[in-house]
C-alpha cells in the first residue's frame, strides 16, 4: 500500500495545480502509470490478505496451529 498514496497524491496535486489546457501527453502517461500502480498495489494487498487467511485456516484445520493461543511457539524450550 506504500505505492498507492504517492500515486494518488500525484494525481490529486497535478490535477489541482495544472489547468486542463496544460495537460499534455506526458501528464496523461503519468496518470496511466499512477493508475497502474494503484491497481497493482491494491491487488497485492488484497491477495496477500486472502493468502494469509487461507494459510491460517488450513493450518487450523490440519491441527498444525492454534491461533490466539498462549503456548510457547519460539522453539527454544
């Protein structure tokens, strides 16, 4: 999600500070790159969250892990 905020802010600031007549091809290329970064970072965040939930669910169903337990899981004991 760290690449989403700068991309959104760039679009917001450059749209607010440049009149519509000054928005050329370079500006539109920048907008497209920012939109790609926003979509890619949101996809990675959602896919990572889903993968973590599925992995935790599978581990609990197989008896390999107990989430929210107070047992020592450091492996040092």
